[in-house]
C-alpha cells in the first residue's frame, strides 16, 4: 500500500492551508498550462486519479463530462471532496493507486495532479490506465519534476560565493526518497525523466506533449515569489494518448 500521508493530522492540516487547497484550481499557478493540455471534456467519461479535494472532478463535471470517478487513498481527501465538490455526475471512492484494478475500456480521459510520485510501481499504474482508456483516450498528468524530486533536502542552498543553487542528489539513482514537507518522513519515489517517458511508451502510449512547467512573465509580475520557479523545474506535465 502507498504511504497514506494525507491522513496524518499534521500533514493534512498543513496541506489544507496551501493556496491550491483554499482556492482550488485558481490557486495552482500551473493550472492554465494543464488546462491547455486537456481535450474537450463535454460528454467524456473521466477518471481522476488522486483526486484530492475534488477540484478537477468538479471542474470536469461543470464542463459537461458525462461521468467522473474520483479516486484517492486518503479518507480525509474523499470526505472533503464529497462535502465540497459533489455533483450528480461525480462518484468519489477510496482506492490505493498502487493496487487499484481499473475496468477495461471505460474512460475517455485519465487525469492526475501531483500524485504519481508517491507510487513505487509507476509501471503497474500505467498499465491499468492504458487498460481503462478507450482507443484514442487521453492521459494527462503532472508529477514533481525529477530534478526537483532528486534533492534529498528540497530547499535552496548557498555555494561558497554566496550564490543560491538547487541541489540535485544522485539523479540517476532511482527509488525511494524521504523528505520533510509539511510533516517529517514523507516518502516519495524518484524516477528519471527518461524512465517516466519510456514507461509510458513501453505500455503503448503515444506522447503528445511534455512540458517542464514554469510561470509566465505575467504570473511573475503578479506574484514575485514565482520567480524562483524559473531556476529549476518543479512540475512535469505529460499528455499521452492510448
């Protein structure tokens, strides 16, 4: 089973205060770039993997999706999604993405935001997604960028000349990484960019778009804190097709 960090009280309390938790998709600076990768949602059957508070599920429903299934391991997340982002076409359910068995040829879009870096066996999940998509179905997801993930201590450091830099530790050594983010001992799994892309292609997906996200000049002008996102990529976005 994947680590259920979102049901730890200290982690969930911290996560609930993030801008993206309070303001939903509008609080995620990367959302405009993600939205540009999405196909038209009207009439689609959609699965939202690691649905969190259900912000995307609700967006898809409001865009006219025929049905949306939101899955998350966290009881806290499912409870909040059900309470705050309910809709007649949305079903929320608790599921471990490490072990989930998805129905065959059910969905036209599989979507996930910042969830797969918690999975040890990414290949198994990709096989399940390929199985559950109809021919021509789309797979759009974001993960922490491998360069960001590869730091054993994800925070800026200073060199001997006083220049700030982002540490990258053992980038080619894939596997379990431990970090302190919102709580101590959060487990994530590092994979290189090549492994992520090749896993998708090996399981039958065609890569349609790959973005190493960074903010736009207008976003930086509106929020100067985003300037640091220009120094190293934090989020990797991929659009693939079955």
